[in-house]
């Protein structure tokens, strides 16, 4: 699964950018019915598009992906969150808070998993996972019972999580040696697949 994270570091980077954009727009939006609403909708549509790409690519290369259920789950959550953003453009609703909160908890757990499994990891990664899970839990359980406060927290949480994920993506980006190792494994896999295809024929 760690190799899958490294190979697809750019997916995390795009996630981070979308979350930062959503948080910034949602925090400063005054005209949800006009320009602000259009920009907010675009972040939701971008997330839906990313979700579709993740699911289609995962299914297309399912034989090469060791953590297929994880990526499918992420794609589904992305799609649900994107739809919730578009659906709730005119008001920051509770449904959006719950879905974004669940998304944050899922991503926080994924970051903590990487911290546990990967050697020589910085404790910053662990702290990032804990902070993201904390923000997600606040959005899901709504301890403040105030739409205004929750909307601000949702925006700040999105920006914080987006920045964390961007940093994680570039930290996870494979170096030249890892790229060579991945290329070698892909070559070995293709060579192994060729005799199997000839046997079937």
C-alpha cells in the first residue's frame, strides 16, 4: 500500500489543492447565489472529476494495484463529497459537514497508517493525522451547535487539511531510486504476464 501511495502522490496533491480552494472560498464567500457559488460549485465538480478518474484508473489497472479497495473507497468518498459541495452551494448544510468530516477522518487514518508502516517517518505526519481526525470528528459530532462556528471550522479544517495533504504528497513523492525500482517491477510484471497470455491463446 505504501508503494501505491508513492506512485500516486499526485492524487494526494490534487486533493490538497481542491480542499484549500474550497476552504478559502467558503471562508470568504458572501454571494453564494452569484460568483462565489459558481466558484464553490467548481471545486465540487473538480472533486467529482477526480473521483471518477481514481475509480476508472483503479479498475483499469486493478491487477497492478495491491490496495484496490482503498482507492475505490477514496473515489466513492470524493464523489459523495463533491456532490455534497455542489448540492449545498447556497447554504453550508449539516450534510456537507458530516460528509466532509467523514472524509477527513478517513484521510487522517490513512496518514497515520503510512506513519506506522513506513520507516523513518517524521512525527509531523502523525500529528497531521491526529489534527485531521480531530477536525473531522468536530464536524461530524457538532459540539458547538452553531452553524456559523461550524462553517468557519469547516473552512479552516479544509485549508489545514489541504496544506497537510500537499506537504504529505511531496514528502511521499518517489525519489530517483524508487522510480527505478517501480519501473523494474513493472517490467517484471509485464514479462510475467506475456507467457500467461500465450498460454491462454
